């Protein structure tokens, strides 16, 4: 019979399929926890971690024994920036290209060959129909350190998400195009998966990795934040760099919502974008000269334009006086040195104008401006510059009519009158000095 020619180990494996078919792991020479010939004295890497482990040391990258078993022959998985990698996910390495049972029908796709194919821990185990709504999703994370003992929750960030996982053996993961190169000889990466039904299973397998083809202007990955449950409020989902989901053991970074809303790498838990996570990087900073030029040029045009491009700080109106200049802000939100061109409008105005601008006025200010910024200020009548207004006599109607006809009282005539009065006063001073013998 056919079964008589199978190796004894394969016969034993077939007997265990019914109990382990839903337990998965990635399989690659760069993974931790396996020795030569795929021996795993630290425990089967496809077994779930927990639940209920009380300390982080017990479950972190499958525990201290697995962390102590580095990759075989120093193997490192290459992550091509802007490209993708393929992992083999299976319930035993025997069903992978590294094993001895790859000739089993369906093994090219099925993560665990058997009577039915499809996702695991994601629906009815007896069904051959894949319910994509029940696939939990899995993810890859990276930490820019070259020693697994230096990986922490604060430097390990998700860089690739695969929503259709675990579904088949050959599983692709996209790598962000702006992925920065490792600062050391390598980085430490991890594969993460959680069961969507059945026992609360958590999986976390480490592997050595390195980034290739990183662009010269790549920036570092930002500090990761915890993902949150946001099924009913997508706006509240965690944006940017995110930590992996740590669940079912202690400590955990996600709450238990309910059996129908288990944590996973999908939209309900802040991982709505499949593939490369391109929003995880720090924002690039502009050179100081470019930033200063941008602020200076925008500030220079502000006094003559009602659409000022100055970005004001959040200081209050009480703090914005002639002696306190608000800080201008550059394009990326970094404080810039204040220049003469960036002084607020209120600092260059007379005190009478500054005080009168505290109350909102549709003719002097705009709701989009801080209350201390005056736009198109009213002209304040000053007797010093307009002597006619300082007289106590009120012109008669006839005189007003004469002024309208002759132009008397216009700006030009007022200037001429002022010069005449100055010359007359000068002649009077000279005559007085002559009489006094000076």
C-alpha cells in the first residue's frame, strides 16, 4: 500500500494533523527557535504562545529558549525596499519547500494539507469555503537593532500587513519603498498572527532581516503607538507607526472587546491598509536656510495682504503685546527664529491702534486671524498731522461750500497752508530776534 512506503515520521505527522492543523508559523532559515535540520528543542514554533502567561519574558518571541536559538548558519531575510517577500506559512515545516512532504496534493497552496483547504482559526474548520470577513490577518514588524535582546515594545513597529492571512502557504508581504537601511549589520523582525476564533491563540516568531535598496532620503521609523479598536469610529483609529498586537498574555496592549471582535490585523483594529505601511516614517526636516526663507518671505507679504501665510503660534491674545512677539512656525511645525519681517502687525502699530483692535470689528479684523492681528486698520485722526482738525471753530455752511469748490481743506491745500505757516513763523522769529538785538 502507499502508506507503507511513507516515512514513519510522516505517518506520525498525519496522525497529528487533526490536532495541530490550526497552529501555524512562518518557515525560513532566518527564523529563531530552530536548530540544524529544523530541530526545535525550544518547542514547536507553530504552537500558540499562551494564553495566560504571566510575564513578558515567558512569551516574548516565544520565550527565552527560542530567543537563545539564532537562525541557522547566520541566515538573514532580505527586505527589498519597495518590493515584496514571500513567506511559507504552514503547520509543520514538512509541508514547506524545506521539508519532505511537499508532494502531498494541494501542498503548494494549503498551509496545512488535509481534507479541506483554506484559512485557519477563521471560520468553520470543516468548510471548504473561505469567509474573508473571518480571516484575522497577520503582519511583519521590524526593530532597528542587531541583537534580539535589545528589541522592546517601543522599537518594534509593524511595516507590512497581509489581510488574507492565514489563508494559504505561500504568502506575500510588501515592503515600504522608503524603508530605511538597518544601522547595524542586520535588524530583528517578527511575524505576528492571532486566531480569530477557537482558543485565544497568539503567535510571535522572530527572524533576522536586513533592508536592501533603501533610498538615500529615507527617514527613520517613528516611535510606534498601540493600535486601538475603532470598528464603529474609524476616525479614532491609530495612525502612523504602530506596535504589534500583544494579546492574551501579560502584559497586553489591547483590551478584550468580545469574541466577535477579537484583536487582529484588519480595519477594526487600526490596520485598515493592507500591504506596505507607508505612513510609519518620521517626517523629513527642511534645511534651516530653506525654512527661514519660507517664513521670512511669507511674513514680509503679510502686512499688505488680507490672506497672510504666517503660521502663528497658539499663544493667547493677552500674551501678544508689543513687547512679546509670537513664535512663527515653519512648514513642518518646528519653531523658527523670529526675524524683523515676522514681527506681528500689532507690534508695528501705534498704541491707540493696538488697543482698539482688541474688540472684534468686521472692518479691522478677520475671524481667521488671532484677535491681536489687525487687518486694514482704521485711520486714526491725529491733530499733529492734521492741524485744521485741532481748531475750535466750526466752519460755516458757506465756507464748507467754498472749500468744496476751490479745493480748500484738501490734503494738498493743507500741506501748502502748513508750509506757509512755518515760513511766517520763521519770519516772525527773525523779526523778534532783530528787535531784541540778538
